[in-house]
């Protein structure tokens, strides 16, 4: 009996004398739900969802006295209840498929410290309508509800709410991965369409405007298994212009597409032609 009483007193003493940790500082994070893992050299943490059910998440800049520098690969994937996330200054990397298929996500704030965003970080985020990149970020920017790498004007993420800016030169791998597009207009600055860009648009992509500036289309950029015809409104005037594009393998849907060629005035010869009316392609 005395021994039990002694243990009880010691337990109360430990509870009273142990300093309380912040809500996000306990191993199972019962308050904020987030999970933190030490990186390999033990100098910083990476963060993931853990058991969080919060719809609006503010990621802390520090954990247990060390900086949080990365969002883990797949860290918030399939988190459909997530609607907004604020990424703090100090995060440098957003992992591969970090927010994969988090279709409820509508808003993300990216600080100036982010220098690397892995492929498909926001793949399937069809609800994302507010992408804010700190104006002091030298690596990335946001325009027209797209995410762009500054160095080479490469679009690394877009969705059905995006309007692609006129200075984009490259559409990156998986830029529209798992996004159910119905149509897309590419500006006359795009030169390269990389691998698997539209590979998972399934049967949703009905038509696309491809400018004459395009010289290369990567492997599996367009899905091959779709039975719905694709219509291409091409900026060139003839099949000879179209044949100058290097189209890699596994793009049968594109190669079998119905192609219209551009003509500003009503054509008199044979062939299928189109023009813009109120910003949309219309067949003659």
C-alpha cells in the first residue's frame, strides 16, 4: 500500500515538474496531428500529415528547437478534407506528390525560402484556385492560377482553373497529372510539352489549342487508352507544319486526333480550318 502511494506521489510530482510541450511537439501530436521526422543528418525536420484532420493547416517553422525544412514525399496525399495550407518561411523543399489527390485543397501559400518543388507535388489538386507565392521567391512564381519555375519559364502545375501565361516555354512532366481537363489553350510561347503532361486526363480532354511554337511533345504526354476523339486546333497552316513537331512514343491519341489548321480568313481550299472568336477556337 505504501509502495502504491509512493508511486502515485512520484507520478504527480513528475507531471507537475515536467514543462508542457507545445501542441505540435508530442510524438503522436494529438492536438495538431502533424508528424515530424528528423532528416538524415539530424539537423532539421520534415513534416507530414500524421493524424491531422484539420481543414486549415499552418505548418510551424520549428519543431523541438530545430527548423522544419521540408514537406515529406506524399506527406499530405489523399487528404480531401484539407482546404488551405500555409507553408512557413524556412521550408525549402516540397516533396514528390506531397499533396497528391488532395482535391479539397483550394489555397496554398508558398514562402520565399522554397527552392525545390518535386514532380507532381500538387497532382490531382483540382480545387486549387488560389496559389500565392511570396514576391521575394527567386525560384518560383504564380500567374493565372499556375505554378511556374522562373529560371526557364516552366509551368510545373496547372488545373482546369488555370489560364496559361504568354511567357511559358515548357510544360513540365505531370503538370496536369490527374486533372480532369475538358480543354486547354496553350499560348504561342510554348516550345516543349514534356512527358505524361496530359497522360491522366482520361476521357475529359476534348480539345486543345497547340501553337506553331511547339517543337517537341514528350513520351505519353497524351493518354493512349481513351476512346473519345481528341480535337486539336493547331496554329500552323498545313500538315507540313504539323510534321515538323517531334512527337515521342505512346502518343497515339494525339496522332489519331482530328486536326484543324489555323486560317485568319475564310479558306477557299480543301481541309479543316479554324479561327479564334472571343478567345475560343471555332471551326470554319
